C-alpha cells in the first residue's frame, strides 16, 4: 500500500512517497509558498492512498494540510509521541513536549540498529542530539541553534559580515569568510563530540552515530568518517509507527 509521508519541520515541509517498499519522490518546500507544495502532492494523488504526518510547525499549517487531504478524500494519520512505540520506551518527562520528528527519528534509528547505543544528530534549523540506548530506551537529548541560526546571530551582532556566505573549512583560516565557516562548524562539531564522549563513558561501549538533516554533509565531510548519514530517518520512523498501528487495528 502506497503512502504519502509528510514532515512539517521548523522551516520547510519535506514530502515523499512510500511505494513498492521504497521511499521515493523526495522533495522539500518553503512555507512561504504552500501553493507549490499543494500542487506537488496533488500531482502525486494517484501514487498514494493515505498520508502519514509528523508536525512541529504551528498548528495552522497542519490544519491547512489536513483540510487539503480531506478535500481530496485522502485518509491520514498524524504522529504523536507516546510513552512507548515499536519496542522503544520514551523516558522524556512529558512525552507531549517531545517533537514528533525527534520521536520518529528515534524509532527509525532503533529499527535499523536495535540493541545498540545510538546518538542521533539532527542538523537542520536546530542541532538536536538524541540518545537511544541498547536496552530500548529513548533517553532524551539536547537542542541548540543550527548552522543558519548561528550564522544569522553572528551577522546580527557584528559588522561587515552581510556578504559572507559559505566558506571552506580550514584551521587556522586565512580569511574572514573561511574563519566564519570554520568557527561555526567547530562549534557544531564541539557539541557533537562532547555528547559522543559523555555517552561513551556512560555506556562503556561502542556508540553508533547517525547524522540526519539538511546540514549533515557539512559535518561528515569535515570530521568523522565513521558517522553515518541517514536522510530518511524521520520517514523510516513514521513507517514503523504506521506499521505497528495497523497491526493493532
């Protein structure tokens, strides 16, 4: 059975179709022009008969998407974090506070590397580092500004950086553009590395690190080649949750 997968993130909507046991037709859209998004999923109408949705954006955007699906007579399921799903137990103090994208990514990672200590690093608007342990517990994590937010904060608080865009990594850097890029990448990697070292000491065993999100390649290219990138981690978790719910129905 084919499904439309929608991830309503902080800054963009990611869409894909699960068909023939493959995630395909991946595309992302800005919230500023939702008409393009609606045109796209309307073109795909014949390729799916149900939508599965994760949402961390304001509810008005979710409502617009659900209204569209209802008009097209497409059934849907909106994912919400639970105390337990797909064999993974949620240790967050209040599961309702946890973003559904984080919960889906944790379940996706757990389904791929069950009985491993996993550190999931979301590299998008924010840098979210989450931990799933080898006993099947989602331990929580940390949230910090992502690459663009760090760059925008630096640009706002200093002079003469308005024309600085992506540079190249070099340390010590010989120019302002590369200095900014290198400094931000080092800040991000520092967070990842600190969390990684803490987790290794806590678990006293190997830690699998999964990078996901739009800025994942910036980090992997510069640093640890052992880190893996799984672009569809949230979608994989959504599919696992949908599969479990269907079995219970």
